[in-house]
């Protein structure tokens, strides 16, 4: 049974016309459910904002911290480590999946059931309603243009540049995205009254735009062995598309999207780095973070001039101890896929000094 993301009416009305009729598997019942639930979510959003109008108007969010990295580069691990620090707030899974009403309702589900753990289908990492989550899901639900439109309409992957590069969209769409992000940040600020830590792989593509919106924010870029990133992305996108898509999908289309999007992400990060002050940007490798999480986090705090690391140390050590039994996935790809990765990403792989990761990746016979 297909899952449905909790889209506002405006989000669904903007997305529905993009469904390719020749590939559509959208049934009347599902379309009607998106439409009716969208009406409810839009009304709840208006109620949420109206009931907090005064405090929203007065709120001044501290400059956020942004965790950036291509999908499957380790952004979740880095995000969760940062969120162990009590000086930081974060958007929970509940808030990201219910941005239209979380300020009104999240406290109601913050009991035992909300903390029950489940595992993510792409990597078996544990999460719950109260776990840190990608704000991109909230932006999509609020009607902002997003690469995650392709989870529902995978044919949009045919034009990766339009899908991931917001600067290729109209000025009106860029404005909608900026307003959605600011609105979500304000709602989180009045809920938690802390500096927010945002994590969303699509934000890497928007780093030049984020610098204009949040010039005093801090940014952490994480990277991982590109061979692992490639094959893990194939599983990620297949898994999510199978859950949410209202169209048929193609494995070749997913692969071509991943190959193209990775290079676009590299370009956007490089452009952003060239415009940033040293104490606003720090970089980390997934391999280094997993080998020495406490040491790497201490280094990131120092480079970004984030205070009070020692106050966070105990919480970080507890989290690391609890995650000690986590086993990384082992993948296999075909020799032809390996060649395609090297043809497309070879210069990046060499520049980063990565090699074939025998421990986690093998060639299918």
C-alpha cells in the first residue's frame, strides 16, 4: 500500500499537474485523498499561524547551523550528534511530517508512543517521531519547490538540473521556497527557543542562496566515499519511490539522476565555499567521524567557534556508546555500474583521495 506525504492543498495542486499521464498509477481514490487531506492541512496551518501570530511576529531566530552533504554521505549521523547538545534545537520527525500543525499538536504525542523506535528501510538506522529529521519534508509539505517532488512524481528526475537547482526555477518559486523555510524556522523557534540545526541534503544545492538568506549561519559539509554514496543512493531512491510514487519508475532513470546530481552538488558546494568566511564553514569526512566521533565533533566546534563543547561531551559519549552496535550496509554493484561511476565521478574520486571500499562494496558477478 502506498504511503502519502502530508501535503498542503497548495502543495498538491502544484504537484498534481506534473504527473506524467503515460506513467501515472494515480487512482481516483488516492488523488481525492490528497485533495481532501490537503484542505485539512492548509486549514490547520492557518490556525497554527493565527493562534501564534503575535509571538511569530516578535520572534528573532538565532542564525541556524546547516548540515550539508549529498544523500547518504552521513548527514543523519552528524545531525544527530549535533542535536545531543542541549544548546541546539532541531526539527523532529513529527514536525517535518506535520509542519501545518506541529506547534499545536506535537506535545500531545510526546509520550511513550512517540519515542517508540523503528528503523529506516534504507539503512536500518533507528528513529522515532522525536528524532531529528530533514526539514526538506516540511518544505515540500508546505508547497515549496523541492527535489522530493520526485518521490511522488519520479518522471521529474528526467531533468536533474531543474529538480535540484532552485536557481533554475522562477523567481516566484524561489520566493515560495524562501518564505517556507523562514516560516518553518520561526515556528521551530517559538516552539523550542534555541538555535536550530537543520539537515537536508537538498540544501547543499542551495548553499549560495542560503548564504544570502543566512549570512551569519554556520555550515558543516560532510562527504563520504563516492562509490558507497552511489550504490546507497540507488537503494534510497528506489525505497522511497516505491513507498510514495504515483507513477511508474525506472532504475536507469534513478541512476542517471544520481550521477548527474552528485556533480551539481559538488559545484554548488564549491561555489558556496568560495564565498564564505573560514569560521562559518567546516568540513568532515564520514570515515573520520565514525572512527573518532568525539574528536571530530570537538574539532568542528573549535573551527566554527561554537562554545560549550564540554557541556555536550557527556551526551555525545552516551549517544556514541548507544550506537556502537550499528552495522553498516554492504552493497554490490555491477562492473558496468562501477565503470559509469568512474567515467562520471572519476576526477572527483581522485581529487578527494578515495579508493574502492572493499570492506563495504563488492562487484556483482
